[in-house]
C-alpha cells in the first residue's frame, strides 16, 4: 500500500466514523506483506471490531475466503463499514465483489474504496484495471449505494488515487433503485448468454 492510500483512509475515518460508535469493520484485500502499513493500524478504536479479509493467510488477515466471489464465511448484513484500498485493480470480476459487499453490509452501512487511476503494472497475481471518478460512481450505482463522495486526485504522485465513499440504503427504502439494480444485473447476465 502506498502513503496516499493510507492517508485517504485516515481522512475517511476522521470525516465519516465516530470512535464512540460500536462498529464492525471489514477490510477487503487486507494482507500486509511487511506487517507495518495497513488499515488495521488506522481502524483500531476501542469500540470497533476490525477484520481483514483476503484470499490467503498472513499478516493483518482474519478471514480467508475460499471463493473470491462468494464469501460463504460471512453472514448477510454483518458489517457496519466495509473498506478496501489498492485491491480492486487486482480483482478480475470486481462487480461480483461489489455484490458480496452489498450482501454483507448492514442497511445504512458505509463503503470506502480507494484504487489507482494510474501507475505501473503490479500483478498480485493480476493487474486488471485503473479507475476514475465516473468508474467509482458507476460501482456505487451498480449496487444501488448513495455516493457521498467520489473523485480522483490528479496530483504529482504515481498512482493518482480514485476514491469512493458510499452508503447502502436503509432497509425498505428506494425500491425503484433496487429494481433498477436488479434489471441491470439481469441485462448483464443475458448479454453474457447472448440472449436478446
């Protein structure tokens, strides 16, 4: 993880999370090779429970999922906050990961995503994507989350991070949006099957 991503997560914590609230937080792609630079160091308030999720055991990993697109290890509506930094560019089918986030996040929960919009290839084991502000908004739209903040930092550093802070709708709200999201998913499936 690079410093700009780390600093953005600090900012998310400061702007959106209350240390007095009791929160369950999940960090997707949490493995920290060196053991000294991860979101677990930031999201460590007394009343918070932090879990790191990854595909392999290691430092800062609490939950290892067998299937990256079907997290049977986690029950529906378990977490108040889901974060991920510098992982989505390595996920081949990130929209399936978004569906898992939608499933495990509680209604009204927050999602914070930080990804590169540029930078060199760095496979782990894949390096599939770079994202911009519109891509971040499209991800929130795909799972019918409200965008609270999205953008891309076009400054001097190599990665020029894009970021998204989004909120899952409260239960029972925004039925039309949920129907649209389902229709989008159905259209995607039909296009893959080449059904007209």
